[in-house]
C-alpha cells in the first residue's frame, strides 16, 4: 500500500548510496559526505569510522561541531570506484532517549571517481 512505513526507503538499507565525483576536486580535505545527527541525544555522542573499502587510506572521517564528514586524504589521479562501509557507534548509551535504532548502523557508500 502506498504511503505505508514499509514503502519508505531506508537510507541505511542494504543498497549503497552512489556518489559521483570528478577527479579534479579530489584534493586532500575535500568533503564527500556530511552526516548530521537525527536526534539531539546523538549530537557529540556518536563516532563514524570507515570500516571497509579504505585499505589505502584515501578517506578519513572528521567531526566538527557535531557534524561528521568523510573527506579525501589525498588526490585521486585515476578513474576508480570505492565501495565504503561507514559504521556509526554511539559513545554514551546512558540517555533518556532510546538510542537502539542508532546503535551499530552502517552506511554503504559507492564513491565513483570520474
């Protein structure tokens, strides 16, 4: 049935998010993705890390003012596709808000360098 919760796409589903980036903007520090906490209780209470697909260290996660971002650590000189797995870890579980939906979430991200 249209409009049901089951029909709503889940960003943390099994399908990766596809991002297409020109090689010209793949310099050190260039941002690929920013992640904001959905709940106030998660602000400054979560840590994101790249757990798969970053064997050569081309990406790094950073946090500033409660916003996590994925950025390049160096320029990419060739066409390539990265299949990244980014894990969210809640740091402090003692909160008045039920944080169980946020625990151990994984973002699948395909970064296509053109």
